[in-house]
């Protein structure tokens, strides 16, 4: 590990950044270093601008991804290298798109779960859909986080380092008991394999991503499906079944209710409940005849 890479890693850890953010920032560092062909210490504003264009035009990365990587470079130069000669605030963040996420129907969720290729993958999919957990949260669940006495799942140190509890469904509890009889996890609910990180450590969130993508392929789903798709489906289906927004906010771990109102746009029941103003007009019959 180079001294600069270690300095960046130490600074991120000192500020208690989330593991996913740390991994993302370190990947950005390595990609920028490879793009420049030299240490970022000796790069300047021109290399930063060219790297942005490289990501947008050649790599064709999404604007959200480029914005995240630009933030990583800002952190590197402002907090680690402290380069006063670079006006990092002048490095623009690309305008991001706000697209509605994909939501599966209950039958599509059923097909997805039934298409899991291993017992662990099936358990992962059920945890994602039954709890609304993010993939990083699901990957580090411990056996003791499944509280069968209180019928709760304890999700610890989620986004912004916040803990939360979500209800443990009977179906999920039965599925996890069946999975436990097969896998016998000791500490982490989804332990890594001996050939990778070792059974005393959890799987990475990439394994969660792979479990969903592989099941989606086997199920023949045409949509682009990932772990967050099950999180969005969980919230939308709760809303359609009559759960109030405040409760969904707590279950999802949203810090702002405005983040949860997104699901009003995804709920077919709520959209159909809105009475179209055109239907309230008393229009005269259309004039028959040739159009000019």
C-alpha cells in the first residue's frame, strides 16, 4: 500500500465513514491514479477535468456515479492533500437524474425468491424483501440479530450509523430456521466461505448483489433488478396494504419523511385513488363530420 493510499484510508476511518463509502472512495482513488499514470499528488486541475470527461463520455457512467466519484476526489485534495492551489469547489458536480425506481409485483418477488440458486441466496432474498434492509445491512447481520422472542430483526449501524428494529415475519423466521439447519452459521447470519474471507467474517455486499442478479436471470425478469429493488418493493407493497408513511419511514430508516413520500408515486392504489379532473368535466358531444 502506497503512503498516499494509506493516508486516504486512515482519514476516512478517522472520520468514521461507512464501509461502503470507504470502498467507493478507494476505488475512485485507484482509477484516477491509473488514469493519470502517476500519483494524484502530482496531478492538477486539468487532469481532474479530463477524468470527469473520461467517466462521462468514454466510460458512459451515470451522472450519479460521476458525482459520487467527484466528491471522492474533492475529499482527497481538500482533506488529505490539502492542496490550496486547487479550487476544488470549482470542480462541478454533474446534474443528476431523479428516476423512479423499479418495483416488482408480489408475483415477481415470489418468482425471484423461488429462483435463488442456493439456500443462502434464498435466505438473503427473503431478508431483503421482508425487512427492507440495504444490501450492506443484510450482509453483516448476525445470528443474534434475529430476535425470535420479540419477533424483531435488529439492523445495526445502517446508513448514517443508525440502528433500527423491523418486525420479523413468521415466514422469514421459518425460512431462516431451515437455512440455519443447512448452513449452521455461528456468528454472522451469512458467513463468508473458507476460501475467501473465512467463516468468522460476513459476506461482502457484492455477494448480496450477485444473489439478486443471479436469481433475476433465472426467473426471467426483464427489469434491471438489484438488492435495492427489493427494498423499494417492500416499501411500496407496505403502502399499498395500508401502512402509513410514518411507519414506513421508521422501517426504512429514512431520516426525512420526504424520502419516504417517493413511494406514493410508485403505489398503484394511491395513484388510482386520485380523481382525474377531466372526468369531472361535463363536455358537450364531439362534433361529427369531416375535419378541416
